[in-house]
C-alpha cells in the first residue's frame, strides 16, 4: 500500500487521472455493484447511487466553490441546499445513461480507444499515446484498462444523448440581432440618495450592544488553534541533509549551461487606472486623461510610489506600484513591450491593456547572459540534494514509520534518521500550517489529534509526506466584548441608519402629488449602465436596474431601493440606444450565444420530462442533512 502511495505522490499525472476517475465514476453513477440499503443514498429506476459516490461528488463541488469563494461557509451550503443539488445531478446522469441505452445510442470500441489516446495524461513527451504509461497509471489507481474503459464508455454515451437532444435548436440572424439590441441598450438614471450615515441620532445604547453580542456569539468566535512538531519528508525538505561535494556542483554547472541562461529582467513600478469591462467611449477617455495627468505630474518630479498608493487601482497599489523583477513573457503583451522599451528612470506614456491604462517606470534592469557560478552554486547544491533525497525517500518513510510504531518519539525518530524536526506556529483548521499545502480532510485529521498524539498514517503531499504530532491546542472561544465593541456599534448604527434612510425616502415619495414631479431635494444623474445590474457610483443592484429599464421616462419608481450607501429614489432619465455599428463584427458571437442558450433550454425541458416520468427513491434522506 505504501509503495502505491509513494508512486502516486511523485506524479502530477496521478492527480489528473484521479480527478478524471472521480468524474467518470461519480458523475456518471456507479449503480452496478451489489450494495445493501445502508450504503445507498438513492435509487433511480431500481439502480443505486452509493453514499460513497455522493459524498465524493459533494466534496468535489464544495472544493470548487471554495476555490472561487474562500469565505463561503457551511451555512451558505445549507441555504443553497447544495447536497440536494449534487444528488439531483447524480440522478440526472443516471437517467441520461438509461435513456441513451433505450434510444439505441452506442459508443464503439474505436471511439473509446481514440478518446483515450488523445488524453494528454497518457501521452509521452512527444505527445504520442504510451500504452505502458496508460497501464501504469491505471494500475497505480487500482484499475484495469477494462474497468476504466467501461466507465469511460458510459460517460461518452451520456454525452451523446446530450448532443442529440440539443441538435434541433436553431436561431435566425434577426433573433440574434434583437438580442444584441436588447442587451446593449443602456440607461441613465436620476436619483436621490438617502445615505444611512447622514441620518440623525445614530447612537446604539449599551443594552443593544450587549444584546447583539450575546445573540451573535458565532460571529465573534476566535477559531480553535493548534501547534505541531512534524517531519516533512519531501525532496526539498531533506535536501540540506544530503552530502553534496563541490566537485558535483561544479560538474553540474558545466554540464547544464542552458539552465543558467538568464533573460533580461526589469524591476518596475506602475500606476493602473482601471477601465471596467464593457466601458463606453466616455469612460475610456476619462481613464486615459487621468493617466496622462499622472504622467505629467511624474515628469514634473512627483514620486510614483506615492501616486500609486493614492490613485492606482492595481493590487500592487499598497506597495507603491512595485512589481518586483520580471522577464519577457510574464506580463501582458502591450505592458511588456512598453516596459522593455523604457530607459531606466523613464516615465512611459499611458499604456492600454485589457485592465486599463498603465503608467510605468523602470527602476533597475539585469541584462541577459549566463549566471556566474558563484550566484547559482547554492541553488545547484539544493537541487542535487533534492534528487538524492528523492531516491532515498521511500526507504526513509519506511524507517520513520517503523521507529514510530516501535515506540520512538518523533524527536528521537528525527535524531535517528538525521532529519530535521520542525515546529509550526499556531494555525487554524481553515488556514492550515504556514508553508504546507493540505486539503480540507488533512487539516481535519490534524485537528482530531490530542496533545502528544501522532498521526496514524503519513499525510500525502504533492511531493512527499508529513508525519505530525500535536503539541498544543487552544479551543475556539468568543472574543471579549471590548475587542469587538467598535464593530458591533458600526453594525448597529448602519442598521439604524438604513431604517431611517428608508423612512425618509418613503416620506419624500409620499409627498409627491404626481409621479413625474421633481423632488424637493438634490438629485444626481448616473453614468449610462446596462442590464447586468451594475450602476456606476451605486454598485450592483439587479432589481433596481430592472425596474429602471421597465419604467416610463420621468416617473419616479414606486418605492425606495436599498443600495450599499442607504436608499435611493430613482427614475429613468434617458434611454441610450445601442451602437449598432458593432453588430457586424459581433454577429457570429451573438448568434452562437443565442443558439447555445436555446440548446440549454431545450435540454433542460427534456431533463424535466425525464424526471417527471422516472421512479426516483431517496433511500437515506439523513445523508442530505447538515
């Protein structure tokens, strides 16, 4: 078992293949095995969907969501009914497979063979299918080619029925043109803002602060933390302990001159004036003029770092626009061309990229050429040491486990094997230990340990193993009221301010004698905005945008709308017709987009019909609970 784990750990291809196997087995259902009711979450026409497969699919979905939204919580998943959504996907896949067989659709052996041979994970360095690599990777995942190809056939068959159902969907050029005109139309809105911060008497009392604190304890929890001693068995981590002679280092340098060729590099700073996606000509012009004004100030002697902190929209603004060192190929093309054309200390004209307008200066540069031996000898020593460590790692892991199982402490094991015993700082389950990439289950494993306890099995990393012992644990506990008082008071003030802002807006609206009468207060007019929900100066508000586009020009909307700053009363000031000159160049894009939308709607109707006719039984509903 350990040998298989070691093989898996050394190859990115294994991880790629494992992801594919999860897709094949989970998303296309594994209902053909003998299972008792305790292992089944649902049955589709008598075929089982296993709890194990459901849990794998759910965990994969959770991980994908967390990559996109790191702050998403378990409560969010519950509110979304995510478990129910995942199960519905599995049921749908099962139904599609059954329907494909019923309709006589088939996947031939040559189709499967061609698909397998085109998968990059099974190809060699020349991008040719490698049969030995194919069998080796499957064997490492305890699969035979017959098993893998049978489930791949199932997946391809289900794809066929999707394509067949979507085939009748078609659209005309006129329909696509109507959609283009509808989507590209913009509006200007006149509005009066009732800001929550401007409302009088925003002063929550002590009783309200304490009540909010007591009712929202989870919000103010300091998460549990732990510390650990650990052995990091990776080639890089063990490299320093490997003997490497000066002769070996010199020989490597002379034998691999291409490795030490250095491209020209620049050290630069920039200011980014962002241009939002879909910006109109006026917004682009304003951004260019702002960038040009900054160029003139810089050429008059202003400090770019200071201006970047004040004006830049880029992520490096807090660092004064510092981009560090970079070579060709690391920046977008227009930025790179402008930067490498500058002399050191020169200020660029505004440079347009997909992000907006950049003002660039080069602070230092390193010419291309061969890096001197003295600069790279430590790097070579590390690389040779890592290669030696990789060759010994399997034996080292066995020795470490044998010592621990015989009763040796982690400290004594490290001393015996002459490898470093490391110590982490405090870390939470959500973050994990600094510098070590662990998945959710591995972090959970560490937090199930008690002080002094060592992990039962090594944790598998991308390039090695981790053996850990918990040395300290601090349970979760609420922060004291005094530490969160300012946060609570701000929250309560905002709640009070929003209530008062809404009441003030409703009062003004009620006093209008006619829906098109001017308000007795100052109003603003927005920049043009589209139907996607974003209003310049007010942010995202799809409901308000929809109401404005549906309104009669000049008439106030019938209620106030909540925005980030408070509440607004609004009316349509002007409709801005789309620029139809862009239709010709974008025609194929819009036709394709509408056709895809029609196909999806057709397929969704087909799925609904399948579900209505199918016999679906939830065997273990408790699995869907949180």
